[in-house]
C-alpha cells in the first residue's frame, strides 16, 4: 500500500493518503480559484487525519454541504470533506475527501495530469 503524507506549512495539520495520487483536478469555482488548490479525490477510508479534528479550522459556504478545512495557524488549505458530485447532484452515500495535492510531502505534482472542472457554471 502506498502512503503519502501531507501537511500545512507550519506542520500543525497533518494527514496521510493511503493510495497513489494519479491525477488532480483544478476547479474554477470561486473558492477553489481563490485557494489555488489542486485536488485529489479519495474515499474516506483512504484518508487518515493525524491532527485532532478540533484543531482544524473549517469554512462552509452557501449550502454548507462541503467542509473546507484549513490550518488555523498558517492558513494553508489542506483538505475538504464533500459528498460525491460526479452526477452533478450531491451523493451523500458516497462521500469524498478532496486533498490539496499542493500540500503533499515528497510528491511530484508535475508528474500527474491536471483535469480542469468548470465549477463556475456547475455549482
């Protein structure tokens, strides 16, 4: 099993992804564009938070269905908990963890393809 570690800039938020990252997504919605994140999507069982949950800062916008987590100390965008949106509608039975691949440690981001999602018009 592949394990990839990730953390914010100051190290207060740490996590692991328990599978390879083979592609990332750039979403053009307002929040993703301003955050500059490139997302890798995982099932919750493939994600392990190493930081106490109460140490996370969380932002929920508009529908409040998506929990955007970031470090309260350094501000780095780390991961998001979301329903699956592959059909265009929220699928709460298949939640996803979207990891900001920019904060993965020892990961060659240039080696994976980037798919752009038109979040400006999708949601």
